[in-house]
C-alpha cells in the first residue's frame, strides 16, 4: 500500500502535483535507468538560478542493496534527493539525504566532505526495487475550479 505518497499528495493538494509511476524496472538486474534519466531531465529543465520544486520518491518492494528538492521513501521513511551527477560514461548517480543516516556518519562528512561524499551518492544499483513513484510539484493551485480538478488522483506510467 502506498499510503505515504497518497497522504503527501492530499497534504499538498493546494499545489499542482503530478504522480509519475515507474511500475517496472527498465534495466538489467532490476535497475531503473529510465527513472534516473527522468530525474536528470527534471533537474535540467530549470534555470540554475531558480530554486527547483521538490520531487518525492517512494519505492515498493524488498530492499536488495544496502529536493527540499526531492524525497524518497524506503521502508517507511523519507529521503531527500538534492541533485544528481552524470559520469563521462553516462552513468547517473543521485545525491540523497537520508534521515536514517547515523549522526556519526554525518559528522564524519562535515569534517571531510571530499572523502565521505559517497555517504549521499546512490547509483542505479542502490535503487533496485520493483516499483517507484515520484510526486512532482508544479506550482500552486490558483482557482476553485482547479482545486476541484485536483481532487481526482491520477498518475503517469513510465514506461
């Protein structure tokens, strides 16, 4: 059951939201390269001088590998995705803040960010779950008619 994202959607119902379902893996070994490409394209669609509206990401299934920009939910808690990087070979990694990360690991990062940057980096191998959902914020509802339309929950399925 995807209660977290439905609750989030209702909580932010005064916002223009879109739910994007990545309902099956698109890569080998249960990975989701199409989702990572979608997140990359989302970040790239904004001017760098503007704040980027948040994305909230949730997965469903068993974990197979141990902004406010984007957030991910795993086993009942949220994670915040604050960006991505793309290597020379085209591999995409996400930068994720995880509230379940221990205080000592965060302190280690604060002392030497260059040596412990992998604490926040997730590759496609770290995102191997059967399904993911993303809630995209697209602005604020500004009319009663639009508010009524927002009461109908729908999503876009990719692929």
